[in-house]
């Protein structure tokens, strides 16, 4: 059998029988990491299999950097973890996770440049077909370009008459490909440009570099109503491509994403889904396109998927993204904030996957649904009309000065003064920070300067009455801030926090006596949207203690606090 297949592989392909794969595989492109935080679980096994059977391979990193500095650091981890026999490296950039969209291209370029500067001779860029021009990725200078584009009927074979609309060197033509030795689907690719296969299977750089012409695609700026799903099969056949994209962006099995959307949206029939392209009950924040009640609305299904990926990459869902198997991911999702304390949440999602045999679906990418074409209405023929006759001039009458008319003055409407709404009472939150002891400082003087009692200062720093304060010693001190509840504020106006202890309770109402929504562990970080009753508001319905012994609060420079 000819060795013609080029497959990109991650731990989603599971265990591979390399004795079978070797007969078909001409080149493997192996994922090394999902950002800095996750090393692909099968990466080293795949490398060992390729080396055992002499299969050339390259590496890719699903990039998660948010700044230029983070991009350079992630590139450093990529180099450190990669196998030295890799023929090339690829930056896989498929979503905007930078603080500003304008930071995406400079950060991606910094990632590519760092690899070049540290001895990597061939660095490619993988990015989405529409993402390439929409988000300026055509400005990134790399050694080769790798673009996915799939047929509307993805059979795992190279489709005729369909290629990427921009110049690229590798074309990922299928997500439903088959490879001997692999159970399930594999992404398959073909050479598409002037660079021969030998360019990718060796460490030389002899192929010509061709500049890709820019292609522009306007982003969606208006609401595109989702299709009406008449049956479950309609829902699955339409949404499975989007679920594959979400699975790649979150490191979750795509079947779980698809089943969760089915559960949350009543298979696409919920009013929130139909009026806002919101298939997962995502709460409104500043990231969505518009607001529908307390929930997010999106112009398109693509926009929904991007926000779903962003939300599931928050620290709340670390356990979900790293769970691995379908069953474990469902179980982790049931323990996350998404479950809304529903003990059957994970079981329901798993049942949808099993009962509908989602893992056996043929992946059929579809284009974003277009709005229905308005009916063509025939233009009526113009009707000839005769000009109206000119009016005869009215007879003139002498002008007579009218008598003055006595009018009774109307009563003046009284002005009703509405008293202003009383401001909500401020909430005093104690924030812990540090200071350095200077010459002449005493326990008493420090306590007075920070409006603390001596007992408080001693307890916070394990001081005794005989403790001598050495100059330069760092002490913990507290200060008090007054916050005002305001539900209308945009997200993350206050700042964020880092959890200092394991099993810190997160509540489902702003009340210390409320039931536990979930537990946070040491090192978890959260955005803080506001303050309620002295508890930090983390999202639309979860709150965490403001106790400085349990969390470290840090301010957003744009936070709003009363002075």
C-alpha cells in the first residue's frame, strides 16, 4: 500500500497501532502542547512510533498566548518539549484570546520569530479559512501556510472542485479521514502549493517561498437566525462541525460539546437559541454581541462557538478540559459551575452521546447558515394619471379685523419632583497587602498607620510582645475599601483574585450561609465582577469569600470603588 497520507495527530486519536499506520502514513504532524499548561498525553508515544518505523514528523502547538511576552514564553516551552528530530514546527492559531484583537498578529509573529531566533529553520502557521483574513493572520510572516477547508459532504476523501481560496502550502481537506491503526476519525491533509513533500519530511529549506495574496472577508455584523431544527437528527447534522471546532479549542471531546448544546438548547428549539444563537445558556458579559434578558446573544453560530471556547477555557473548567475521556469529561462538567447543582447533569449529557451514537457520526462541516432570501416581488407597472385641473382663484373678500377673544388661562401642571434613588450602602472589604519595616518603626506605630489594632497586626504576622522588628522585614498589613453594589457595571470592573487555600467554598447566592456551588483550590484565579454582601461576585450566580486569609484580591485599574 502506498504511503501517501499526511495526518495531524493529538491525544484525541488515542492509542495508535503503528505497525498498521506505517503502511499508509507519509508524514505525521504531532501536537506537543495545548498552550503552556497542557502537554499532549500521547505526544511522546506518537514520536516513538514514528521513529520506530521511520515515519517523518513535525510538531504543532495549539497556541494559547495572550501577549507578546506570553507568546515568547510559550514558544520557549514548545522548543524545550519538542523532539529534536522534528522536521518543522507549526503555530496553530484559531481563536482570539489576546486582550485586544489588535494584539493577535504581533503576538503570533513574536511566537514565530522566537522559534526562528532559537534555531528552528521551518516554522509554519495553521489558522482557519475565514479566520486567516478576518483577523489579519495574512500579515504573519511564516515559512509555510496550512489551511483547513472541508467539503459540505466530508467523506474523508479529497473533494474535487474545492480548495482554499487563498494560496497555502498544506490543505487540511478532511476531519473524517481514516488511517490504519487508528480507531475513529483523523484529520487528513495534502500538499497544495509549490513545496514538495520532501520539504516537509526533511530538515532542509530548499523550496521556494511564495507570498500569499491577501483575501478579505467581512465579519458578521448583524443577526443571522439559526435554522429551525425539526428533529434531533437535524440538530446533530448541523451542529457537529461547530462542535468539532469547539472540541479543538477547549481540548474537550467534541461529542461532549455537541451533547451539552443539545441538552442546554432543547436540541436547538429553545427561544434563547432561536433569538440569540445561544446554544449553551451563556450568561451576558461584555464579550457577546448583544443582550437577551440575562443571557448572551450572538450574531452567528460561529460567534457563539468562539465565546463558548473562551468561557470553557476559564479556570473554572480546568478539570473539564483535562478530563480526557468522554465519560470523565461529562463527570467533570457535572461538578463545574455549568451544572447548576444538578446531580444528573453529567449523566444526561452522557446519555445523549450514547443514545444518539454521536461518536459514530460522519463529520460534515457546513457553512454558517445564511439568512433566508426575501421573495422576489414583481415591480408594478407605473399607472398613467391625468394632471389635476388648476383650481379657480377664490373670490377676494375684504379683510375685517377680528374681535379679541377672551380666553381662560389653563391651569399650570404642577412639577412633580422625583427624589433621587438612595445610593446603596457601601460594603467594607478588608484587603491584605505587605509593607517593609523602616528604621524607627514599631508594632504600635505600624498598627496606627494602617488603622489596625496591635493584636490584629500580631496575629497576621505571628508576632509576640518580645518580637523585634528588623529593618527591611516584610509584614502583612490590611486596609479597608468601601465598595458599592451595582449590577449594571461591566464585567471585571473590580479586578480578580487568587485562591490561597484548598477547598474554599464558592456559594450560589451572596450569602455565607448558602449552599456550596463548587470548591476552589489553591492557585485558582477568577475574575471579580462586583461585590455582594461582602462576598466577591465571580459570575452571574457564584460568589466567593472576601476573607483575606483565603483569597488574594488584586485590583483592576478601571475598578469602581467609593472613596
